[in-house]
């Protein structure tokens, strides 16, 4: 089974060679420039400083970064093959969705298809902390957005997912 990255203390992260540090950040988001900026910004005085730098670097993302990052995110309700690098994280994040609920699964599948037809990319939401019903409600509501508005909402969700993953990688 694919493993979720272990937590590393900020002092140890500061001391890793560049490649190892980039490797730790890579499962947070499939945007290499973001990881490179964080690796090059070392050493960080503490974890808070790293998280602030991570947030700031993520503010620069636009539609190209969103499209790139989506290549590593399965649809809501779908699982990546276990050998893919983000598979375990993604399963954990979507863990509150009840797989046994067939009508929910169908509604999410239909919603995903409508979203993709409307916006031309996979529906993305920070799934951690949300039930399947809450995700479905957000999906239905976001279908009413215009394209520019929806791109901003999806980018904000991508930033949330990335920062949450980073807090799981870098400990106190
Ligand atoms: C995901 C995912 O893999 N993790 C998460 O929080 N959201 N996927 C998605 N399509 O929203």
C-alpha cells in the first residue's frame, strides 16, 4: 500500500539536501515550482514561517497551475491506484464519504460529469472534514458560478488541500 508521508521536524527539513526536501513536498501538490521555492527559502526559523512562505507562494498560482495540479487529484468518489504518489493522502482526505451509499455515489458521479462538461476540468474541493453530502451540496452550488469565479474558488480549494498536506508533512 502507498504510504502517507511521515512528519519531519522543521529543523530536520532545513538540513535535508535539496532533492530530499523537494521529495517530501512533492505529494502536497503537483506544482514543482512551489516546492522549489520552498526548498530554496530554507532555512526557516520555525514551522510557522514555512507555512507562511508556502501560503504566499501558493497565492501566485493561476489557471495553468490549477490544471497541472489536477493531474494528481482523483475525482471525488474515485480512488487513485495505490502506486500513485498522492493516492494514500487522497484516500484519507475523502475518508468521510460513505462508499456504501449508492445514491450519494451516483449523485456525485453525475455532478462530477456536469461540472466537467461545464468547466472543462475535474471538480476540486478540500474533502478533509467534509461529508459526502456536504461535498455534493458544494458541487451543486458551484455549478452556478461563472468561469472566472469558479477558477478562483477551485484555486482556493487547491491551496487549502496543499497547506493541509504540508501541515501533515512538517511537524513542530
Ligand atoms: C480531492 C482529493 O484527492 N483530496 C481532496 O481534498 N480533494 N479531490 C478532488 N477532486 O477534490
